[in-house]
C-alpha cells in the first residue's frame, strides 16, 4: 500500500496523495506515501497505509520518523483545509520507543482502517512441509477437492471479473455485509494487474466456478485480498484447493509469504470475523498481530467532527506503554 499502483487505485477511491522520500547522500533511507481524504467541506485527514517505511537500525529509524513527521506537519500548515489528524498503519509488531502522542483506534470502528491481525503461511518451506503444518482438516479438505476433480485457474478477463463479482456478492449477502461495487474491482485490477501485481483465481468443478480469490503480489508477500464462494457443491471443498494452489503459484513466483489478510483477534470469541477466521486457521501459518491503527490529532474539534461522522466516540489518548 506504499506502491505507486496502489496510490493510483486509491485516487479512484477519492484520495489525493503526496510522497516523501528521505535520503542520505544518494541512498534512500525511508519515506512514505501519504493519502489525503476530504471527509467534509474544509476538513480532511492524512493516511499512511502500510507505512511509513523506515530503516531497520532503530537509531536511524528514530531520526527518519521524526523527519517524516516534521515534513508532514510543514505540508499540513500549507493546506487550505483543516487537517484533523494523521493516521498510520505501520508494519510493526510492537510500538517503537520513538513514537509518542498517537491514539490507538480499535478495529471495525471506522470506515478508513485496515486489518491489523492476520495469518501468514511461510512459503520458503517445501510443498510437503506447507501441507504438513496445516491443521489436519485443512489437509484433508484439500485432498477431498483433488479427489473430486476440482481445478484452479487464473482469469483476469472481463468474464473473470464478472464471475468474481458474482461469487463475491453471493458471499457478501450470505454474511450480511455491504459488497463493494463492480467498478471498485475493475479499477483495482486495472492498477494492479498491469504490472503483474494482481490476479483473479477460480476453483472449478465440472465447468462451474465455485470459489474465487483476488490476490495481490508485492515484495515478499502474496495477499488474499477479497474472495467469495458459492453455496453450490460445498461438499467438494473447492475453497481449500483454491488457496493451496495459490500458495504454490506464489511460491513459484518467489514470494516468501502467503498473507490471508485479516482474522479475528484470538482473544475475542464474539468478533464478527470468527467464522472465516476459523477457515483461514485450517491452513496453519503464523498469527501476525500488528500495532493498532494509530491517529495523531492535529485539531481536536475537527477530529471530533470526523469521529462523529464515523458513528463512534473519540478515544482517550492512550499512553505509549498501553500501545505496546
């Protein structure tokens, strides 16, 4: 989500953006693509998805982070609109000591945040080892699908997009969630698919497409971003073979991890994602818990207006120790 093609897609979704790059001589040491969204007339917020990108050395990272925050603040002061807050969702498993003043935002309380708990399968192992680390039911169901003759194909054509949308909407209706419109996925695949960063996969049985997955490929990860399945012929276990074949494809492409993108926190048995999280858990892997979505408030009144527009109460600022 710090890539140029992702930003192109987010422009379609109504976000403007600016980029910041930190250099040391000729070496790039950090940076961030910062999205900007106007949620009300004269009101906007900044959003760093999947970032910022910082050096691994903690001392240099601290300086880089401070420089980025200062540069963002300088640009904020030049805005004609009021910037209520800076939001960031970094790839950190714990909060660095050099980060302070941010508020923790709980999952599912806002329109503009991404999953912070996920499950990743290590693709560096052999295919046999990938299967062996799965839960027994996951391995068994893959075998069931193979015995039933389920096959997995890629199709990013117009027909593929239409079939994806159909299966995705059927699943959304079954799970009682509001589906995204077709042009959302058309634009996403246009941005990601042009350079091979995205594809659509289908599990078929006797000529019928029963399950689908939209997968994004970038860096070390292949990420299962959206998907769906039919209620038809569920006994053939098509979704299980679908994801195993995607893992094989991602491994062949040189990716190190298959990211199942979003699971319920293990300490919340009533979480609305528990159903599909149980499905993902059958593939094994490692539970990844990233730091919460973080907000730095610039203008308290504007931030309260933003929070009210999302239907939630503004959180109290949490001490740094509470965010670790």
